[in-house]
C-alpha cells in the first residue's frame, strides 16, 4: 500500500494560510456539477478568506487526471468548467470502484507545494470506493494531523463500487460531515456540503451514536458574537451514516427565557431536509444563552441498529480547531 511520508505541518492554526480542494466524479450529472461549481467559485470571489490556493480535480476517469492548483479564483473557475463530468471518460462499468482515495493521497503528498493546514476538501461522489477502513487509515491520520476538513456528498444510486461507509468515516473523523442523497435534490445536498466555505469557523462539532427513538440534550451554548449583536450562523445535522432509511429527526434551539425558538427541519422557513442532511442559518444573539435538543426516531427493525448523528456549527468569528473525535 502506498504510504504518505510527509510529517504533519507544525504551527498549524485556523489562521494559517490554507487550500480548497474541489473534487467531483466524472459520473455526476451536469446540473449538479454546474450548480455546485458555480457556488464554490462564487464564495471565493466574493469573500475574503484564509484560502490562498485553489485546487480541483475530476476523478473516476479511465485516464487518471491530476489535481490542478491555482493562486487565483479566475483560473480555478476556468479549470473547473473546462473539465465537466463526462461518463464516456469513465470506467464504463459498475464493477470498478472509485479512485477518490487516490485523489486524497495525491493531495496529501503535495504538502511541500501547497498549505494543507485547515484545508477545505469538498467531494461529490457517484461511484463508491472499494477500499475498506483498514486500507485508508493512513489517509485519515494524515488528514487529522493537518486539521483538514473533509465534506462529502454521496449519491444513493451508485454508478459502481461497493463501500460507501468509509466515505462517511473520512468526513466524520475530520470534523467534516457526509450527506447521502439521490434523485432530483442531489444538487441541493451538493450545495449543502459547500456551506462551511462561506461560514468558515467551526465552533461546535459533536457526534452521537443512538438507536431506536429518543432525545439528545446537545447542551447550552452561546453564539460567538459580540454581546448584544445578532448574526446568522450555520447549523448542520446529519441523521444517518448511510442512505436515508426509516428515520426522522427534528431539533429545537431555544433561548433559556424561551423568548426565541428555532426549529427544524422546516419547509416553510426555507430550511428543509435533503437526504440525510439538514442545514439552516438561524440568527442568534451573542449575549443570549440557548438550549439545543434533538428528537430522533429510527422506526424499523433494521434501523434500530446504532446510527450516527452529526452536529456542527460555524460562524464568521474566528475560532481555532476543535478536538477531533476518537478514532
């Protein structure tokens, strides 16, 4: 097995210069590609961010392609849209697994070329990898050593391959998140994994292993805003570590004096659920304490097995890296 030899970067903080890697399978549909690509370019055109290097790659091609690196968003944009998905360039069968982990290995091997600390990696998957957890432990270790966030959206209707569970593991173990979705709304879930690119400072990351039905008391928290000021922040829930099956989740964020209540998912407020992912942008006040609870129900015999719920929060206020989950 190929090994990644470079040591982790020293003096890695959330203020360090960093890199964005945008990777997508050549098997995905054109609308998802154009919508997600337009969004990731727009976010980096219109916001001052810590990201100084932009990288993109189309993977799952019969002739392997290399990661393209750029120092400006204009060439990033041109490179992405000159490499649209094209199934005729792919493997042409459903037996071969994705080479997405080749992409991650290549990215990690470029540590001397680009800043890896705190990198934002967004991956759109249609073909599943064949590797099992034991085959990618070195990748996960190197991602964690460099505090690289990995965000993955996985299409339920795969074009090939066998193991989607390792994709969830990579995101989960790097404080990113993974959404499973399919059909007409897949493009929305692809957008939803890009949201931390526009609200970049993660200040909450927890994972809960549950089964059956019940309530999670996530805890009491304050938004990291100056006292008396209110701003939107990004809140993310994912409710399963595989394709959506027989599951229901809703959550409540309420001020301790109960003068403010925010619930989700909520179609009427514009923050519905897509696949296994639920995102929203509530406006919270920096001087108020809030209580966060989650009610869940996995209502079949199969889904009474342990399930993983991911919770994440992000804001525009600086916050250094959070502790990573246990391996």
